[in-house]
C-alpha cells in the first residue's frame, strides 16, 4: 500500500509539473500574439490618434491590496502621460 501511495504521489507531481509547463507555453503564445498589437489596442482604448508614439512596455508586479500577493501585468504602456495596465 505504501508503494502505491508513493507512486501515486510521484505521478501527481509529474502531472502538475507538466500542467504548469503547458500553462506557461500557452501564456507565452498569447503574449507573442497580443503584445505586438498592444500599442494599437491602448490607442483605441484611450481614444488617441494612430500617429501617437507610445513609450514603455515592461512587466509590472503590483501587490494585491488585501492579500499582499503579487499580481503581474505582462505589458504596460505610457501614452501621452497616461498609464494603462
């Protein structure tokens, strides 16, 4: 019985590791698709003309006000002094 529990724990850990790796790959794929369009998206959201040049583009980690856990924003941008995340 102990051997079965150990094998089960190993399998569960391996599954969770594979699940995490797949999630990271999917997240990276989304970033690769969306990130090149972020400037256009921010311009549309803020109602700016297409010829405005943005500055910025970084990863930002902000603590959650209640739990204190860090929340990561994959792309931030500053356009004409406005900060969008």
